[in-house]
């Protein structure tokens, strides 16, 4: 594959594969062979290897499910153009070369932008798919608990989802790789938090649109919930400590209890299940269920 030269800077693509190979095939087909691509296969699937080979992508089998952050770091260690920009692309996302070049151009037009993301729409439906989220903070948990969630969503204090995210090469060099303590989810928020603390900015390109089938590679709803909220606990503990986590957890429990009391019959079971998760430790529950490895016990590449 040729290296995309959008905005005069090298750009390559990293895809962490896990799940149905046809999903990956759609993501690679949309790129039309215009960029160098590295596929890290956390599923060690011969079918995934065949899809990557057919698309002309580099294929890396780490021999274990490393989780997203560690798999991305493995790809970054073998970049085609060290120092260039990198697109993190989920297998269930689609972006065409013109849109990707436009996204990189918007990133490069802003000297202090560490990363850039397009607007996302759901595959097939055409409806919006969320791609910007309020930071997970103890204050934010309490804001949601007392009914200020809409105000938080409209706040400029947000981070960008990692389904389709271009990272600036210079920011990667300064901020460093993804934190491998996050198995799945949370690593994008953590990296952007580190970037913002160093004076970098985040940019969402409002005029550029990509597709994303949210949850397309994590189809077990129970494991999805465990992994997502395990990441939240690890993130809050990392940045706000044990006391901050206690405040975050208390606000979340209060908000969930109120929602459970008001929820209709169809939504109450899911809300109650999440409430029960936060009455304990989401991370502990995820580790016990085998949804994530214990902190510090993640698999290593063979």
C-alpha cells in the first residue's frame, strides 16, 4: 500500500482486529488501498490473516488477546514512518480516503491539536453515533446524579471516541503510547487527558463524517458492560485516587438509584444491574468474570 500523504505529513492506519473477519474486510475495503495499514489480530484468526493479506495490510498475530491499548502499542513499535500521524480505526468503522485526508488536513491546520475525529453516523441507519463524551470525573458523576447531564454534554470539556481517531505524530512522541492498564475502553480518554495536561488540544471535524457500528466487535452485552465500567474505575482511580473514586462511585450510585426508581419496566432491569455493579467494584467484577485481566497481569506478545 502507498502511504497517504494528506496535508504533507505521512499517515498510516492501525486496526486492532477481534471478531468477524467480514467486519474487518469492510473497514479495509473502504480505505481503497490508499494508506499503509497494520492489522494486529487479537483473535489469532487465520480468516482475519487472509483478509489482511488480501487487502495488502501488514498482519501481526501477538498470540494472545492483548487488549486494545497493548495491541496499538505493538503496532506503533513497528510503524512504517516513525514520527508520522496514525489513524486508529475500529474494524466496525468505515472512512474513505478523501474523508481521511480531510481529517488529517484539519488536524495539521491546528498546530496544537493532538488528535482529530470526524462526526460518526451509525452504519446503515444514517443516524448519529456519539463520538464525544464528557470526561469521567467525580464532579461529573454528581452533576449527572442531580440532573445536569445535558449541560455536561454541551460543555466544551469533552474527549473524543477512539473508533476513528487520527493521532498527531508529534503528540505521540511527547505524550507517549497508550496506557496498557486499560484492556478495552478508557485508553483513548486517558491518552487525551495526558495530552491536554501537556497543553495539547482536541479537535472534532464537524464537516467530516465516517460510519461506525457501535459495539460491533464486542457483542456480549454483559462483558461489554463489565469492560466499559472496569475502564471507568481504572481511569478515575488513576487520575483522582481512591478518594476520588469513592466520590465518583457515590454519585453514580445515587444517580442510578434515582433512574431505577423512575425507569419503565423495559429499562429497569439494565439500570438495576448497573446499580448493583457500582455498589461493589466494577473493575473487581470484570476481573472475576474474566472480562479483563487484573491490573498488571495482562497477556504479553509471544
